[in-house]
C-alpha cells in the first residue's frame, strides 16, 4: 500500500509539472504569436517606414535662383553653368591620398587645402564636400583625365550666379555669396532650404527679394547600405527656379551713367516724372559683384575696401549731401506758396550782406545787381535767396520741402540702406542739439547749406514732381502688373487740378470738396499751380538763357531741350584767407573741394524725365555736373520711343 501511494503521488507530481510546463509554453508561444502579429500586421507601416529610412536617404540640391531682367527683358542677373569638383567622403577609400592628388592636379595653395580639410570635419560623411566651386576648362579636363586615379572625386556641371554687366548694376542688384550662420538664423526660408554651398543675397535687391528669388530644392533619393554608402539612385526630383523679377531700369542709360562717372565718386539718377519708374540709378565707383560669387580673394577685397572713393557705399541712396543751389527751387516755391514774395519781388545783390556782425557772401564777388525771381534763379544769386529765406523762415520752408519728398525715403523699404536725410527746423535743433535757432542758420539754409542733408535720389524725385506740374508720384524700380501708364496718370492729375481749382475758387459744394480731399492718389503738392510754373520757367532760364549758370550745357533742339538748376555744395567753411586766394578747383586739396550738383527735367515743352547728378568734390555744378546731363538727355529722349513701344507690347500681353 505505501508503495502504491508513493507511485500515485509521483505520477500526480509529474502530471502537475507537465501541465505547468505546458501552460508556460503555451503562454510564451501565444505571446510570441501576438508580438509577431503586432509587428508584421498591426505595426507594419511603422516599421516599414523605419526600414526605408535606414535603407533610403535623400540629398537636397541647391535651388536655382530666379533672374533679374531690365525693362527690355535683358538678363542683368542670371545663372550660368560652372564646372565643379565634388567629393562624398564616405565613398572615398583613401581620403588623404585623394586630397594629396587633387592638390597636385588643381595646384591648390596650402590655405585652400586647409579650408577644405576644415570644411570636411564640419560636415557629415555622406554630405557632398565641394572641393572647387569654379573649375577652369583646363582644370576640368585634367581632373577627368586622371579620374581613374581619383576614386570618389566627381567632376560635375552645376549652376552659379552671374552678373553679365559687371559693375553697372552692383549698387542696384547687390550681390550673392555663400550663406553665413547669421543668414541662416535670421531667415526661416534660407534655413529650410539650406544646403552646403547655398548662395544668398547679401546686399541690394538680391537681399530684399531673397525669399522670392531662392527657388526650391531639387531632391535625389538613393538606396544605401548599413554603413550609409550609396548603392543606387532611385529617384530624382527637379527643384523649381525662383521668381523672375523685372526692373524699370534701361541698361543703355545705366551704362552711359557708368561711363560718365568713371573714376569719379558720385551718383546719377533718372526718373519718369509720371510713373515714378527709375530709368537709371548709378552710384560710383562700383565694383564687379562676380568677384564675390566664389569667395573674393584678399587682394581684391583690400582694393575695394581701401579705395578712398568708397565703392562699397551706395551714394544714390546712402550718400547725404548739402543740396547747395539745387535747393533754391524749393525755397522760391515755398516763398511764393506762403505769399512772402511774388514773381516781381526784387533784391539788390552787392556780393554780400552783413547781419549781426556776420558776413554772408554771394558766389559772385561783385554781386548781380538788382534781380527778381527769374534772374536770381537763372544766375543762382545767393543774396536774393538769403533775403527771401529770412522772410520765409525755416519752419514753413520745411513743410514745402517735405511735400516734395525731401527728408523722407523715396523707395520706401525696397533698399535697406536708403537714408532719410534731414530738413531742419527750429524744433529739430532744440530737440537734438539743445540750442535755439539763429537767423544766420536760416540764411545758409536758404542756399542749401547748414544742417540740410539730402540724397541724390530725393533731389531727383523733387525735380520730377516740379516737372509734372507739382503732383505727387510714387517712385519704383520693380515693374508691377496692371500699373497705370503715364497717360492714365496725366488724366488723374488733370482731374485733380480741375477739382483743386474749383475748390480754390469756391465753386463746388461741400460733397465735392470732401470727395476731393479723400482722393489721395497723385494729389497736388501746391497751393497755386502758377507758382510751380514760375519755378519751371526760372529753371529753363537757368539753362537756356544767356548768363544762366548752365547755359553752356544747353541743347537748342526742342526735342532734347531741358531745364535745370546747378548746385555747388561747400564741404567746409571758406575762410577770408582762402577767399582772397581765389584758387581754382584743381589747386584745392581733393577732400576740401566743393561737391558739384545738377538737377534737370526734359524735354522742356513736353517733360517726361527728371534727373539728378551729384559729383563728390567735383567743384562747380555748371562745369562738372551739367555737361553730364546734356549727354544723358540725348540718349534718354532717343530711348523713350523704344520704351513706349515695349510698354504697349506688355499691355497687349496682359
């Protein structure tokens, strides 16, 4: 019995253990099945995606930048094909050997070699390392010849920025160069599209319109092994080029401006007096923006940076100059508008005036005798303008000047480096200098000296708004769709003039008056249009009548005839000793010479264009700046017909 019980218990124990073991096996097996089901069925897409991410890799290509065109459709900033040498470090068996061979073949300097090594250390092993961004044809063929010995090196055909007109457009377009860390941090678009070697706008319109120009990245998809090495290309998606932007600039006029300003520090601006389109906008000296595309060398950079004529400064937008006698049309208009003088107001000029122990000289030592508004403007008599400014005061003068665009940016935020300039008044001096205004400052303000600071572009806009009869315009440098033509704008201006005349004569009811006041587009800037006409006639006399300061630069042919005003801006006070020496311009140290200025509009009988010329330390405006305007107007008027034909073609397309 005891033996039988032991056997039964033993069998029961074995059975229990087998049951527990079987149950455990069943549970484990069920768990494995459930997990396999989860991995292969339920989470199939998740792990398939993870697998693809390990197996597939995408490479983003640099986006193709949009182009800039001039008004006639010529490419002024485009893209050209360049030969480059790329290396993907992970695909190179012996990187050190490859680099030594490339150094010999491409004749790389030690500094260039060191830069490549440093760049390689900063990048990931599968990212493309650009050995050379711009191979010559000789280098390209040489690399291809030795390619059997350069495992991992890839000569490629790529795209790079190109400025076909070299220095002619530098201060308008700016230039591009490789994106810096600051560029990437400050611009989300650049950050999202950045790849090694990406070039972005650094200055000018290239920088302003970066987001429109940059384009989208192309994509290359490769299958890679466990080590990340490329096995085969699976797909290629082309990127989309950036937008094409068309400017209002005429390249032929722009090129002439460059020629006229060769080896000179200065600026020339040309503007349509109705549409506000910039026809030319040149600052000199300039530099070749192509030098920056692949990294400017030290010698070229030092030549640009240390040039005493400051080629890096856009003088048209950032140069601040006392306007000199080119400010006199504003002074005369303000005096007329405020009822201080009329066209017959006369002053006797004796060559100087005395006031509170100070002497204020006219440029003509012996004086001009008795002059009225027209003859004073024609001969640029300082004494006349001392007197009318004394009667007018700077506060009323400032209001007129601001109306005509002085003291404010002309192209709004199109250029980051455009300056506002300064038109002073009594409040400005008190707030900024903590001193009261004195009468002597009023006198010198009347001849465009003292605290007054303007840009060449502001002077051009001021002249344009005088030329069109005294109406507000909206300057621009980008061609926009569905913009009004000059004829459309003339209709608006004429309507505004009629409404203004009715308002002035009290012939309209209150509703008409309110409707006119609400109408802001191309509003009149005058109180009496006759005053604007008087200024235009005086400017015509200054250029086209005997004794006019720019008479020697006149054009008798009515087709090209223009009206203008010279200006000579002092850069330092002239002492009595210097006045007695009466030195010629070339005898005075360069930095002590006066700036030469000229403003003009034409053709006089049917004006369409205005310009300003500013020559740093050029001496007399009549001798230096006005002759340039004469050459310009001949080309500007001749090009007008082509411009109008192009405009009509664009209208038909729209």
